[in-house]
């Protein structure tokens, strides 16, 4: 098996370019790029036809674009680090509205749930806000006391990590339900997994009871490197670390006669690559794909961990991620590159 390159796009005229996860709406793909501009940081989102990479329009922003989302009416929502949420018409890039997130600096937003998003503060902004997209207002605010990571909305609750803490709040009110501390490391971006909450740290994975916050299990990889992006499939977790190692773990849950839960884990395999892995992996059929900072997209057999193929990119992955449609693989990386690939036998 191999990956064939169908199309390649290069953003020109900028320096030190990195990328964020692209977004597909209909027949168009939207790609945020971040770069140095006259001593400051600026961004450009490029809208292309996904079939031929013809540029349809561009949107310039004078600071960092964190992430982009599709709104409920098919427009593009842009979460910007200076505390603004901009809505653009997906067809022509016209600015529809700018909503104030009421924070000086913010990180990536959560996904949209019940037409709400949650955003945590970074770089000295020590709060988390819930924005109601229907009323275009802040529904609640919570003082989290530190640098936030990407919030998760699941089952009418918000899960969010701040340095060494993980919190669970009510989505409707922002009321704190539980809080847990990890003494040994910062912990990062939570995911929901079989009614559990999973977070990565430096060389460890913590698995919590989603309702009570009890730490049920901890995986130690033996390599004290940051684990920032985790995905799951059935009873398995997949993740990479900043040393370039990619892992698969099987998770089994048991309950005794009194209903007490216990978790066990088993390492299924690990694959060593040569570059830091910070971007979110992607499951495609029986394969798992990940990008690293060794300028590679790597495809593994998700059952055995053996390499199916790799593709050399012209830039580092950073925190960008892979997206797919019915037939193709799209990825944006550093130096301003966007690729369209197709897997072939």
C-alpha cells in the first residue's frame, strides 16, 4: 500500500508558517495558517475547492487563529487568541459577526454542543467562558486559576484541564461538580471514552470516573514525554508523545457485585518515529494515521502497529491534524503546505 499525492498547495510570501486543523464544508476546504509578520504574529485562512485546490477566497487576521468550526448554519467560526469569535460566510468569506469572548487571551475552543462552545484562557487569562451562540452572549464564567487546555463538552458536562488540575462543570450553569489533581505532571486535553474521561500528561494517561472524578487507572509509558492528543476506538486508546513514539493500549473495565468499577490496561504495541507527535491521529478503516515533526504522515495497521506506508511532507505537523472525506486524505503542515492524498494498493 502507498499514498499517492493528488494535489499540493503552498502559501507563499510569509515566514515561519505553521498550520491548524483544516475544515471541510461541502466541496470546499478551509485552512488556517499562522506566520510572522513584521515582528508580530498574524494569520490567514485560505478557502479552496477541495477537488482542484483552486483558491476561492482568503481571510487575513492580525493575530493567531486558534481553530475553526462549522456553525449550525454552515458558516465558518474562527476562534482567535485575542478573545474574538468571528463568523464568516463559507461561500465568500464575508464577515457576518464578531463575538467577544470576554478574555484577553484564549486557547482552542471546544466543539459546538447545543449551540454552545467553551473556551479557556491562556497566557495570563485565568478563566473559562461558555458562549451561547443563539443569544450571542456569555452564559457563564469560571475562574480556573491558570493556563487552560482544550475543553470537552460531553453529556451536558464540561471537562477541562488547567495545569495539574482537571475539572468537571455543569454545562448549563458552570457549577463545579468535581475536581481532581495530578501531582506528578501537567495534564492536557480530555476525551470521553466509554463513560470515562481520559487525559494525557508527561509519560502517563489518567482515566477518571466521568461522574465523580475518581482516578480509576493510570497508564505509565516509561517515557516521560508529553501526551497531548488521544483518540479511541471500541476498547482501545491510541496516542503519540513528544519523543515520537506512538502507542496502542487496550482498556478493560470490570464491576464487582457491589458495582465498584476497576480498570485494567494492556499495551498492544508501540511504534517509534523520529519526530514529536502533537497533532490528533485519525482512524481510517483498519488503519491509523498520524503526523509528526519529522515531516511525515505515517499509516499503521491499527491491530498490529506495523507500518503500511509513510508520506514525506515539506513541513512539520505541529498541532495541525488530518481530515478525510469519502475517498481522500487532507493534511496541512508547516511552511504553508496543504496536501490531498489517496491511499492505493
